[in-house]
């Protein structure tokens, strides 16, 4: 079997031991290190995406365990003390901060990897810097949330910012999988489905954002504030839950309408798969939501619901991104097609593309 060597790593370090594997994995971080191929860089973006999604769930765990003010200072846990004392609530908050440190490392590696990737792509560089800006903003807003003792509006903003960061990570991971084009750009793409279907899909993504926003209102008026001293939003949780439920049903209806349209007119396999995944996650999330509401909003189900909200958002974005495919041929630019034609076919590169007259 052929052994691949990486420039900048001495042959003696390329053994089967964990130290050799670590040396190979980190060689490209050194100024004189090797370069990343596109597949390796996409794995880097996958790690960043998973960690960013994970920090959303651990942040919810802080609130659901009443540990939002477990550390009363920032960046220290307590005044003059960086590490939390060995008590449950301070340790929960402190562990979440440590995980934020891992997320910071992951996004920094994504930026370095974008610079080491061969060939260099401008879109990946900008998107990776977007992760850095998002994490920095999240850390800063998190400090403000602590200073203002978990003000519900600020907590809402922190979650919405997390979802924006997740969206950036999803797009980065997706574009890292696109073939390389010319002049430091990704290859041009063409639509897989007609214009009307694409518009309906993006309406569905907008509705997913509305569902997330109304969900933060339910959270802000509910019993799990993160601390007994935290204020709540000045309206009934039952009314907030009703608005959230209606938004979810409208979102589900839009996705079902898209699925019906695709079933009627045909759709490429990647679009069918992404639509099916979104429907499955959305129905499961709705089941959890109604169960938690009618069982008194237990903390465990709320935590599962937060994880489900993140999964729905990721699935909705991947659903929208699946609507375009790399264009065949060497040309880096191809005009978009602005009319409906329900006939689908195969492009020269073997991918499912929309056939147009």
C-alpha cells in the first residue's frame, strides 16, 4: 500500500504510534508545514460544525440546570478565581466555557486550514473568518448576559447568534465540498429544480427562522430561566407556545408542499434525500415539542428540544443548499435559469440538473 508523506514531517515521525499520527495531523499548522487537500479541509470544517452545534446544547444545559449565574464573573468564574469551585452549578457553567474554548480553537484551525488548503479558495477563507467573528461575538454577548443577570432578551439574542454561527458553519462545510473552479473560486453551480420550487424552498427556510425566533419567546417566558433571580418575558408561556406551534405547522406545510411538488414533477436524488431528512427531523422535533408542553415542560425534554431545533436548522439549510449542483464543463460562470421547467435530466458531468429549453 502506498504511504503518503506530508511535507515538513520527518519520515521517522510517520509511524503508526499516536505521536506519529498527531505529528502528521498538525504538520500543516507550522509555518514550514505541509498543505491541506480539499478532502482534509472539509473534515476540518465538519469538526467545527459539530462543535458549534454541540455548544448550543451545552449552553442550554447551563440554563436548564439553573447554572446561568454559577460563575458570577467573566472571564474568571469568580472574582480573582478562574477555575470554578467544586460545586455543581459553577462547574456546569465553567465546563461550558471550557467547551467554548475548544470551539474557538476549531474555528481558528478552520481559518488556518483555509490558508493552507491547495488550491486556495477565497470563499472558504471569508467563511472561515465569519466563524471567528461569530464566536468572538458570542463570547462577548455571553459576558453581557452574565453582567445583566440573564436578561431574557439578551438570552434570546445569544441563541439567535448561535444559530447564525451554525448557518455559517453549514455553508462553509457545504462549499468546502464543491469542486474547485478558476481564479480562487468554487466551480459555478446550476439549479437542480425549477425556479418556483427554489422560491418555495427558501420560503421554507425563512419559516424555519421564524420558528426558531418564536421558540426563543417560549423559552424567555418559560420556567427554565437559568437562575431563580432571572427575569422572564412579560407574556404567558401558553400564548407564546401557541404562536410557536402555529409557526411550526406553517413551516411543515411549506416543506410538505415542496415534497409534493417534487413528487409530482420529479427531483434529483440529493434533493429528495435532503427533503426527506428535513421532514423526518421536523416531525420528530414537533413530537418532542408537544410532548414537553403537555407534560409540564420537564428540563430533559427541553434540552432534547433545543438539540432538535439545532438539527432542524441544519437540515433546513442543507435542504436549501441541495437545490444547486456543480455545473458541468470547464466554464467557471454559467447564467442562472429564471423560468420553470419541470423536466429533469442528467448533466454532462453525471449530476442531476434541470433541463431547460
